[in-house]
């Protein structure tokens, strides 16, 4: 950008590169959902039980959120609970993992 008065380039503001760089990393909510989907995909043909889903979600939340500040981790857990779909009768772990990945794309 040229300085209009002096005709030389103006120094860029420090936040200019940050605004110009798009975010390619998924949100924390999406990361938790994706890790949970990976955990469920370890045995995709098995029926999904509540205890299995709880284990997958706890494992995912622990691996993604353990280094974050408590308020951020709590807000992410709340966001995950809001978007988490209810399991369907006789749904397999693999089928539920597919739904988690689909939700993670928009989270």
C-alpha cells in the first residue's frame, strides 16, 4: 500500500497477516467429534452401546482438550453435547462414526 503523501510503501499492520490467512484447522468441537469417530471406527461392525459412546467421547475430549484453559474446554464440551446426535436402535459404531464426521464438517 502506498503512502499517498510521501509516495512510499506503508508498513503493514501486525494483524494484517492474521486476517489474510484463512483458518485451516477444525474447531475444537470438530476435533473432539473426529477423534471420537476414530475411536468408534476401531470396531465399526459392532453395535453401539451407551457405555461405548461415553468411552469414545471421554477419550476424544481428554486427548483434544487437556491442554486448553478450563473455560475453553468446558465451552467445547457444552458445544459437543449440543450437536451430538442420539444413537439409533441397532446402530453400529461405524454408522455412528460416519454421522459424527458429517456433523464435524459443519461444527
